[in-house]
């Protein structure tokens, strides 16, 4: 079965308040969403605003499929500095609380920092252990509230940008039954491993961040507008038995182009659904 739901990350409107775009997103044809935690978009520290956003989402009949944890230069759960590491873990836990209050099914986390760093082997291993220790705290919290933790593959030039690091961290977690993986297609395309990596993630893969690029930058183009072979990708995804959801993560630098972004998103969703329909027909006729 390829009845994968296709939704949209509100991150394409990260420079606007979530309260100013939710209705546009729903009216634009998207009820399944991932919530962006950029403070200007939705301040996850403000519990009242988070609960108000949750109420608005319910009123609009939308489904919060996932909530993306914050990532910034000062958030580093792998830091060798105890104070920075404690601060970073607390930030992630506060965002996890927001995900629970929003009612999100999944809490998506970058397992490493947004830093281009290649430390010596011993330090690299220590940082992975710190990441696992921090994530175990988040997993424990989210399990209590029936929210699944989703670890996302990172850009290849960043710390923990390799699939082997991601899988090591997953293996070091205590509650793997409440942990999954999000395959970011743009990140994997830049790593040159897109068409193989899903097999390495098989059994853990819960969702896709669908974005396209031309193989040089993390452009966040709509699927079909870059160099990714989506027909090949989705056929292989079907072979793995994937039963998760697809969230499109599109660029949105122009805050006044709401309708343009939603138009592109609808076209991209139709593009993906046409491919999955072909897969269904082919299998039905086999």
C-alpha cells in the first residue's frame, strides 16, 4: 500500500506568526502539518501561545502530524561544556512539552548540532554518548505522553551527518520502540546516498521530509523541481514496506508569497501522488 499521507511543514512560513498562516495553509489544501519551532513563528517557551495554537489547529480541523525541535548555534546536546549541554537539553525538553501540548504524533529532532565539525575519534565518540544520554531523557518524557521521537538524518558536512552515527545513537537509546527515523531527502541527496540509505533505515523509518535540490545546496525546492529521481525513490520506499507520512519542507524566504508557496506545494503533492498511484496500478496488474 502506498497511501502515504502528504502534508506540509509550516516552516515555509517561519518568518510569520503561525496564527497568521494556519488558515491560509488549511484553505490552501493542507490539513496535515508539521509545526516549526522557530521563535518568531511559534515561541515554544510560551505555553499559553502553544495551547492557543493547538486550539486553532483543532478548530480548523487540521492534524499536527509532527513538531520539529529547535536547532540553532547555541543548542548542542553533544557539547563538552556541561552548562551548554544542560541548557540545550532543557531547550529540547521545553520543545517536547510544546509538541505534547500541540498534540503532535511525532517530535522530530536533529541528533547533532548545526556545526561543521570533525573532532578526533575519541571526542566524536564522547559527543555521541552525550547525544544518546540527552535523547534518552527526551524519549522518556515523550513516551509518558504518547509522542514518538523521530531522529532526522542531518546534512553530510555536519557533526553526525553520517547514517552510521545516526544508527549508533539509535542503538544507544533505551526505548527504541518509541523512536523512529525521518529521512530528509534533501540531506540524503547531498550526501550521495539517497537511493541506498532508506534500506539502512528500514524498520525504523517513520516519515519523510520531502524536499528537492540540485545536489549542491539544501535548496528545499518542491519535489520534482530539482535533480532527485522521485519515481525511483518512491518505488524503493514502497519496497521497504514504508507505512509512514510525507511532510514537504519547502523554502519560504519571501514572507509575502504565501499563495505562491501553497500553489507550488499543491503541485508537488500532486506530483508525488501521481507516482504513488502508478505504483499501486502496477502492483495491482502484476
